[in-house]
C-alpha cells in the first residue's frame, strides 16, 4: 500500500504501445532524460508548465498494512515553477560548487506506460522507472538512484513548445526506492 | 589504540591535525568516549503525538525505539529482543500497541514490558526458569527532554540533560520555543554522505566565514534581501554551555520591526513576546542579533534563515528552522538527518511557506546544503592520507599569536556565554575542546545486564 507511489492502474486502461500518444509521451521522457544528463536545465525548464508541481516524497519503512510509506509532511522536492527556476538559475551561476566539476549523469528510463484521461485528449498520465547513475570526480564511488515516476503531461495550448506533440510536464511525483539516500545530495533532477 | 595526547594538545592550541577527519582509531575513540557518554538527540515529542506512536532512531549503531506508551510517557528502548537479539521493530515509524519479535514471537508492550513468551511453561518451566515478570526491553541508560526534544545518553550516570545543555538552552529556546506549545518537527530527510561527522557540527557552530564564498550562488540568484553575503561578519558568534552558534545583525528598529524584518507575522511576534524572557527579547530587540546556525555538542545542529520563497516583486521573506543531526556511520561517512521545525501555533499559510523555504535552502535538496556537503566530502577524502598526518590545519581565526583575541568579546550582549562580533573560529575551537575533553576521559563502564532470573 502506497499513498504517493504511482497508483497501480489496470492493465486494460494503459494505452497500447503503438498508440500515438504513448509514442509521444515515451519520446518526451527520453528527450527529457537527454536534457537532464547534459544538465541543459534552461531547455528543461521550458518544457514545464507554469503551474508545474514537482514532488519527491521522503520514503520511510513502515509495517505492511500501516497504510503509508512516506514521511508525513516531508519531501525531498516539493517544488513549484519558481522554486525550480531558482535551482536552475543557481546552476547557471559560477558558484554552484556541488556541480562544478559536474557529475557525469545517465538517466535510464524504462517501464513507460501511458494512460488516457476521460475528459481530455490534451493530457495523459505517464508512469516510468528511472535509474540515475551519478559519478563525481575520478575515484569516488558512484551513486545510483532508483525511482518510479508518475507524470502528468499536458499539450501546450499554443502548440509552441518544441517537444514532439508539444507536450509539457505539468506534474511529476518521484517515488524514490530508498529511504536513506546514498548520494551526497539531490543537486540533480529525476 | 595509539596515544592521542599530542593530537589533543594540537587541537587545544587551535592547530588541528587534518587526519582527525578520517581516522579509524580516532573514530573508535569517539564512539566510545563521545557517543558513549554525551546526550544525543533522537526525536521530538511532536513526532510521536499519540499513544503507540513510535520512531526508530540510532545513537551511532545502537537502535532505539522512541515511543509514546499508552499512558503518554515517552520512552527510548534498545531495539533488541531479550532472547536472541533480533530487532523487535524493523520499521522506521508507525503506531503499535506491541512489538513482536519475528524470530520466536516474544512480544513487548509499547512501554517495553515483556508480555508474550511462547511456551513459557513448557520451554522454561514458567517463572521458575525464566522470570518474565518485570522484564522490559533495555531502556536507554538516560533519557531527557527539553522543549519536547528527546535526548538519550548511553551513560547511566550522565548529568541531567538541562545541566548538560547549560546556557545553550537560552538560544535553543529561540528556535524551539517561539510559543508556549513549542515546535512541531517534520521529517527527517535522511541521506548518507562520505564526510566525517565533526565537519558539519563545527561548521554550524560558528563558520560564518564560509557563507560569503561557499554560498555566494544563493545570494546571486536573489534568494535573499541582503545583496551581499559578507553581511555575515556583522553578526555575533556566541558560545554558551554545550553549544554555540552564529547570528545575523538585524537592521535598526524595535523588537517588532526586527522580527517583522525576519518575516514573522504579528501574531507569532505576540506569542514570542509572551514566551521569551526579557534577556531573550533584548538580544533580538535591543542588541539586534537573530540566531542563525548553531550546534550542540556533539552532533545536533540548528539553522534559521529567511529567504524569499515566492517570485513576487516585493521583498517578502519567510523564515524557516531546521534541526539536523550528523549521525556518524564511520570515520568517513555520516548520515544526515534533517528536519523542518515550525512553531505549532503558526498560521497554516506561514507553515506552508516556511516549509518551502526550508526545502529550497537546506536538507537533501537544499541549495545551501548542496555546496556544504561537496566541501565536506572533499575534506574527508583528502584527510585519509599520510600528508594529512603532517598538516595541522589552522583553526585560530580571531586569535593573535599570543592567544589574545583580535577584537575583545562583546561588552553588551544580552545572551549568556561569550560573544564576539566578526569572523572567528571561537566556536569551532570550543567544539573541538569539548571533543578533546571527551576523548581523554575514560569511558563510562556500565555493568552487563542479565535477564531471566539467573543470578
């Protein structure tokens, strides 16, 4: 039982993998991963809606049946557009030491499933798994962060955003697979 | 174990042998003599508000269940079954009337009492073979509570917590007692960093000097009202009792104006006025110093700051408070536990914005913390080698060669202890003096505990 981890959805509501919306959503995630790997955060920010919510709750170990597996009221990320824009602006300064020299990042994205919504064709829910490999310096142990994600993608009403199908990220919940993270910080995005 | 006398002498004269930040022998001594004796923070009462609520926390490698029993009493119990040593609670938090060991089914009430022992009669011959009555999970040797902050000490003869905190309690109140009901503590975020635990504790105790450089990026992106981080040098550094910290100098004004400048709404200011002592109010209102970072020996730190959290054109800032613990894992690894604290009576909107301010600045994603940890990881890895055994780091800022201070202590400071204005490593030295004192004091030697009636 998970309150904030991706909701288990019925198999028959998942779009067939040949569906155009699924293909576009999948491409969005892979294209986004390339931006995150190269830390092209300005472009990444341009793919987020103004009302974006970016959430990564703190996972906790609880007894089976406890009814929750996240720390009440606490997250690693609980961001709106302004907060994300400050983070991106900081990385653009010459004094964000934690990523200078930058980490070598690889976001591996898999297990993508897309779900249509009844009321609109311009939004979809997309589940995915992400495995981030992060290496810093020459000999430090690399860190690996595994997470599930549940995203809400929305088509840019103006059809201007250059992503395939003009999709934008309107909401993301990152469900980290560790309670205690084994990385020096989350100066990265998932 | 090698003789550390020379190391401690160097530390006391403000020359720190760099290897103390990554040395297995030193770490073994710390585990025994610092963490085997000191009061160590484990939880806040607001984390376990209802009967049966519990969290599991550690003192180095010792796991304790911190629970509120059915009568409302907060307890800390060693998380090890009396029979074969299994952890009786393997969750991090929850609510339970009992803890049942998964190995052989021994069960304990949430006050620690052993109440279930399968086949007690057949296997042990009942009470005659194993006296179940009166047995409990091993309680923490000492437990103390201040402002709802629960501490344990592994030393059964530890001085009372209040005495240990000493005059630092004056400053602790400013973070954790902004109204009579005190704080609620939310979290923690937990993550492990390849850094020695002392570095964070020293940094928060008194390193206002790093702010202008390490944290210049957060100033550049407009997160703060003050255009220059070098404003840090106008703040006072104080040491009192078992801890010390840094402050910011507030612009001129009355108490209310100064608290409003920090971003506190009037209703919270009214409660601070009704809760804080005259001296506490004078420190903020007359002296114009507001607490920022602080540490209590050995490994609890606090931080208070007031960034802009909305994208508006105005200068509105919102203060936040964080408690954090530098939990040692090994000589070169620390688990950071970082909580968000807010006054229980604060308006809901304030709580939301204050939480947002916390997340932007501190914790696993905090824009301050990110750059701090990068430094600390790098120091720790460099401290492992043989050159670090030769290099004594200069920890003497604020002192002349003859040990006289560069500038005298503040003559008029409303808080207890000793305070200086300007940059200086007074508090880092005080922290390491406490550390040196602990390391050269033989450890407490509590006797073993036998169970089951064999005498």
